[in-house]
């Protein structure tokens, strides 16, 4: 049962991780593994001055982006993906700590994951506000 819950948890994390993220302006960014890699590659290449602009294909066609334009996208993707893994780890620790089948059956994977993800995002926001002071 423990292994089944961990497998279900990993699948749930993957679904959320690769399900995309919304930017503050409402634009949706894909977060499947290929899109994560493309955003990271463009950001790194621009940041490290390998290139000064990059062609990027979005939902509405091609755009030429700069470091200033890709940085908030890369940040949003990172702040979406990494918390998914942290939430999985935290819920996995709860699964590991469950003492018996009754306790394991009481774990709501989706609910626990959502609660942890919200807590992590609140922690990120608090850290950002503290850093700004």
C-alpha cells in the first residue's frame, strides 16, 4: 500500500508539474519537460551572453526575446516546478511516517499535495518579501 501511494503521489506531482503555469499577466506557459528545457536553455544562453536575443515559439507564433523578457518566464517556471518536487517529498515523508494501513488509507494524496504546494508558495512569498526589506 505504501508503494502504491508513493507511485500515485509521483504521478500526481508529474501531472501538476507538467500542467503549465500562469504568468501574472494571464499568459500560460507550458511546463512539460521539453518546454522546461527550452526555457532554461534560452535563459541560460541569454544570461551568459552566448547570445543577445533568442527566437522563441509561443502559442501565437514566433517572438524574439531578450534576457529581460525571458527572466520572469524562467522564474515562474522554476517557482512552479521546484515546489512540486518539494511537495512530493513532504507528502512522501507523511506516507513513510504512517504507522499502519489505517493511517495510510487516511492520506489524501491530492489534498495533501495541494496543501503542501500552497504552504511552499506562501513560504516563497514570505522569503521574497523579507529579501525586499
